[in-house]
C-alpha cells in the first residue's frame, strides 16, 4: 500500500489516503471512516485495527480522487524523531578517504525540517555550500525499545528523502552536524510511504539524484553497509522509537562536496530524487 497525506486542489483540510499505484488514483481513507485520522502519525498510533480498516476501504475502492486533483504533502509529519545515518555506503566512504564505520553513525534533524515532495528548498543567507543527499527512509510503525532479532516487525514502510546539508555549517559549531543539517526545508520527503510488504526487494532498489536534469547520484540499496533492520535495532538500544519516527539510512556516492571541483545547489536549480518502488521528489531551489 502507498500512503499519502494530501489536500484537494479544490480546497479543504488535509486528508490521508492510499494511492492504488504509482501515478494512479487515490482512495481517501479519512473521509471513508470517521475512526481513521487525517494524519499518518495518528494512523500509525492506531495500530493494526486502523490498518485493517484501511485495507478494507482500499479493497472496496471507496472515495476515489484522481492524482491530478490533489496536492501532495509530506507523507508523514509531526513525528517525534528524525534520525540520520552517516557514511552508510562504502563508495561514499571511499570518496572521502574514510574507513567503513564499525557501527552506525547516528545524528539527527528536527521534524520542522520536513517539507513535501514538490515543495521549495530554501537556500539560507548564511550558507553558500548547500548539498544534496538522496536517502531511503525507514518509517517506524510501532513503539519499540531494546530490539534484537525482531526489528523488521517494527518497520511500517519506507519513503524517499533528501538530507539537504549546509556543508560549511556542518564543519563549524565544534564539528557538530546539527546546525548544518537542521535548517528550514532541509528534509524533503515523499511522495508516499510504501508498506514494507509492497517493496520488491529493499536490498536492491536504485536510488538516484538529478540536478537540472543531470544525474549526480546513481546508487543502489544493495550497497548499504548497515541494513534497515540493523539500524532500527541499533538505535532502539539508546532510546524508545515511536510510531512515525523516521530514519534516513544514508546516501550513496555522488554528493556535491566530493566532486572535483565541488558543486553546490544554487537558487534556480531543480533537484530531483528517485527511489525505485517508492517514487520521485522534485524540488525547486529558491
């Protein structure tokens, strides 16, 4: 199933829906059953009962709206935590002359950084070295802590993200990543959350980035050093994961600052990101 948050182009409140296929019609869940909320985070908090209701509504194909009639929002918002993983693709490590890490490198963004799949990325006045990082993103489906062998059970699904990064600020502030990673609009998400059962093979998905139509990243999730269940289990040793929390799993080679000469996003650029089986983001840089 392909979950989305959206508004109608005719106006009205945010809705929660399921897109029947990539580019296809959308079943509006939140108006088909009063018990289904219009927010993905609240839906996940409702657990298996709400998921069963959603599957029934989708099977009956009730409350259909065409893709052309909706505005896509970020597929999940108001999450408690946004985790990111650094240096999780071997070639990316090689490009920086760094060793493959022995354990996941974890840092964070704030939920306020998230924007929709077609929203504008804003270049802040305080940085001229803003970079791209396409990332497969885990969506947590249930509360979990101290996981070991059952981490897969806590993954609801996956979405696509860009870990936009101000490289100059990433190296300031005593070397702490936070300020360079957590500026406004620095986490485009979407366009959908695909449930894990609907992914063909999570360990073999192409992941690509284009800037103004020129391909910059062309990787595959088979290259991930730490796989999604490993990341969920690892982070759960330190803190409780909640429904709706997301984990950006790292980026493949081809980011701007490793290029010779380095390249950075400029106002007027168009940044596109695509992950196989998930979909495509398209964000203008302003």
